[in-house]
C-alpha cells in the first residue's frame, strides 16, 4: 500500500463491520433508556406520591429497562474493544501516511516532533482531530496504567472532558 487511499480501500470493509458492531451495542443501550418519569410538580411529597404511582404503572417496562441496562453493562468491554480496533486502524493510517511535520506553537511544549504526523485535521476545542485520535488510542491501549501519558492528559485537558491536573507548559 503506497498511498493513503489504498489503506482506506483495504481497511474499508473491516471498519464498516466494526461500526456496524458498535451500532449493535448502541441498540442494546437504547433499550435501557425508557420509560422516563416527568412531572410538573415541584420536589416534595406530592411528586414522591406521583412517582410511586408511576413506578407501579410502569413496573414491567422498568424491569425490562433494568435487564437491558445490565445487558449493556455486560457488553461494555466488548464495545470498548471494538472501538479500540477502530482507533488502532485510524491511528495506523495517520502513522503511516501523514506527512505533516509542523507543530503549532501551542503544542510545541507538549508533543515531540515524532507526533507531528498526528497534528492534522479539523480542530475540536483547539485540538487537531489527529491528536484526539492519538490520545483516545493511547487511553484505550494503556487503560490499566496508573496515570495517563502526559500528551494524552494535555489533549483531554484541552478538550475539557476530564479533570486531570493542569500540566505546566515547561
């Protein structure tokens, strides 16, 4: 495979199957979303009574929801494995075919030149999507590690999706 388009063509069917599998797990999760209690009453005894009556009325649906949520929890690791495979395929494509060597000033203190190939794509909260992919792949691969790699921690910090300690820029 000499060009990125070849890589995409040759991995296309695998990636499509992986995304179909993700969809199957999402369908399991969707089964556990309903029913939902909604009340116009303020919190207090009247709302509590309304909720108690609602729980009795929807007991069968609530039991099915509980079963669906448990089924999803039991399959969560399998879903994570599939998502990790997608991240690995995407990351390998960037690793092999990205020719980027430029690192924006905002990232020069946080990533090494060898990671420049991941500084590509549209930005999400000032983070190039290639770096988001890199951090997600690392997190998946090293999920048993006690601490995030510093680059991944910085990326997640920039995305604002976690509360990792702020890394110094030196």
